[in-house]
C-alpha cells in the first residue's frame, strides 16, 4: 500500500486525517429544520405555483426552516461554511416566519428581494454551483422581482 510514498508524506497524510477527524466533533450546531411551518409565506399568502417553485428551488435552503441538507453538510469544515450561510440567510430573511413579521419588515424584505435579484447577488453563485436547479434565468429573476413588487402592494393593503 502506497509503497511509492515517502515515510514523511505518509506521516503528513495521517496527521491531516487525524486532524480532519477531530474537526468532526467541534464547530457550530446544525441549524434546525422542520416542515411544520404555519407562518410560512407559502402557507399564509396566495402565491402562484410558478413563484412558489422558484422560491423553493432557489431560496428555501438558506431562507426557511425547510433546509434540505446535502450529504456533505455533515463533513467539517464544509459544514461550518454551510451552517454559517444558513444562519445568516435566515437572519436576513426566513420565509418560514413570514406571518410573524410586521408590515414594515415585510415591505423591507420584498424590496431587498428585488434588489438582490437585480444586482445578481442571489442566489449565491457558490450555492448554484452545487445546486444547478437553483440557478435562475433572467426571465425567472424578472418574474420574482415583479412578484415582489406586486406582493408589496398586497402587504400595504393588509
């Protein structure tokens, strides 16, 4: 086994493997998930299936309590990166808590959705690289921006 590898290289590889094994036991806690979200925007608002599908495929893993963790989400240090992004995403916008937001917060969120889509900031390219189903076409981005603008009018009337 690995006769062509020097003793020093074998030692370094073993140290790296031991280090990576230890990393599995430290780090942040995995963000919670649940499919029971009575305050979710898709539960409390009348949203078309087209928009709903786009939100689910491009936004929900980081911006809801319905995160679908990939197999590599339990492997440190990748898990740390993912958990940090999910926690940050939920702090910025959590569709699962939509019903609990006040009107001003809802309007801010809808404006932010328009801005990040227009500027190409969301979905994150690092996410799209691993989840090609999350990549939005220009037409889909336009549809989501139009929805956010139209839905803001609905929120104002609430």
